[in-house]
C-alpha cells in the first residue's frame, strides 16, 4: 500500500476513534464524539471566525486556518487525548500526553507528500506561532465546550471559567490588531450567552412571530 493510500485509510479511522477525554467530563461511552465529528465542526467554526475577521479587515490566511482545523487533532487517532480537567489536575500527565501526540504527528507527517510542511502544520496547531493557529485553537475550545453542552445539556459557570483564560490568552497573542479586537469581543459575548442559550430551543425566538 502506498503512503497516500495508507493516509486515506487512516482518515477513515477518525470516524471510529472517540474523543475519550470527554469520559472524564461525565459523557457516557455511547455518546462520546469521534475525531471526525470534532474536526468537521472545528473547521466550520474556524471558517466562520476567519471570515468574520477577514471581512473586518484582518490579514488572516483562510486556507491555512482550514488546513490547521482539519489536521490539528489527527495525532490523537493513535492516543494522547486527555481531558482538560485532568490535565489541570496532573500537569505531568498532560506533558507526556503532548509528547505522545507529537510522536504520532511525526508519523502522520511522514505519509504526506511534503512531510516537513505537514509537520509544520501539526507543530503550529499544537503550539501556535501564527494568528491562523491561534484562531484554530479558539475554534477548538469553542467546539469542545459547545459539544459537551450539546451532549449533556449542561454548560456551567465552571466550564466557562475553565475555558475563558485559555481563549483570552490566545486572543492576547494575536499580531493582527483587527483580529484581536473582533475575536476578543466574540469570546466575551460567547461566554455570556453560552449558559443562557441552553434554556432556549434553537428556534425559540421565532415562536412569537
């Protein structure tokens, strides 16, 4: 089997690999999302956030954002997924999990036509050095939070308090001032709305019209 054929088969396996880190957040086994679902929704969120800042005048490479969104979590196909609460409780375990995922990313990169380029994507996705990677991280944390709320029906103040420092940190590191302002405003609005929106149906506001 050629590397490209092997790579495409591995892409399909993302349908089977659950994000088992969610188990420590109380998500039942039967409801654990998989990597393919996560990548798809992160890509949708990243796409829209990138469009929003670009339309406002920011200099962001939309194609790179989408590439980062699509590959950012591929390494966890072979292991390394870890729940954020556990990562905070056991930093040493989090460090080892990241090292494990990095090794998996090196293997994945070797299957792409240009291993150096794709390993660079993986590296930037893991430890952001570009605004595109920072935006991808924001999209990832938004998706993870919304996914847990979608499955469990619960978004607690504690959930928001755990995510906000990370989100604010990524925003503060943005080089593009327009993207920094637009995304800074967005995450504060998202944080305020995330808990209250669970009390409403998606189309609740249309019932009275």
